[in-house]
C-alpha cells in the first residue's frame, strides 16, 4: 500500500524470529532522520481485541486456539482502520496476515486469502524465517512462560504454513537465523535505505 508518500512496512514470522527488534531498529532509523513513524505491534495491549488475543495465547485447548486467532485478526483490522490512513512517512506493522498460519489447515490458507483480498499490501512485507530449534532456544532464553504455539512441534507446523503463505504473497523471505545486524542490513537493503 502506498498512501500518498506513506510507506507501509510489515514484519512477520515465527515467535522469537526478531520481528519486534527489527521494527524498533527501523523506527529508530527513520525517527533519527526526522521522519514520522506509526509502529503497531500485534497483538497490541491498547485495546480489547489485542488484550483478549494475548490472554488466549496463554491458555490451552482448541477453543483458546481459535479465540486467540479471531481476536488477533480483529486487533489487526482495528489497526488497519485506525492507522493506515493517517499521515505518516512510514507505517510499520509487526505481525499481520501471517497470524492466519496459526489456524489449523486448510483454514489457515482460506483465511489468509480471504483477508488478503481486503487488507492493504505492499512490496515491503518481510517474513523473517527462522528454524524452529533456534526460535525455541530464543524463547526459552527470553520468556518465563510459553504461549500455546511456542513448543518445537507447534513452531514446526506454523513455520511450514507461514512459508507456504509467504511464497504465494508478495513477501520477501529473510533468513532470521543470522545476527540481528545482518538481518537489519538485509531489510535496509531491500527498503533501499542506508
């Protein structure tokens, strides 16, 4: 999506792939240059949908699985409606369409394509790909409590679904197993900034 001079950037991928870190690096880079940035993390903690999505992510069972996905999607839609039309130089979303990869097959694919028909897309949508063992290692290092999708088995399933969706969309797939600096430099190169 290019709204006037606004660049719409999406950073998505498995848990612990570095989405938030990379988004914050871009935020710092752009603001240091005097540019305006809207940075949205999903699920967000500033509204009912995001708070509920986070609550259900820490629950167990199929109903919590579906509830977390539904509230997550509502949170993203809310962000789209409230923030993408406002005047910023850059709008950065952390987690976006790939939240559908957490749904069971084939619902993940159907839901992704349904939402992809209506939500803004751009040439600057990045899928940070990380192997499940590396993601799990990072999760164990940084979190006290794991969410329902943060076991090795769940990370494997979500990665397969996420990559399959990224390959049919306009996503730029980036190897996130590397250092933060290497990933940041690749994102900047793809954005055409230095």
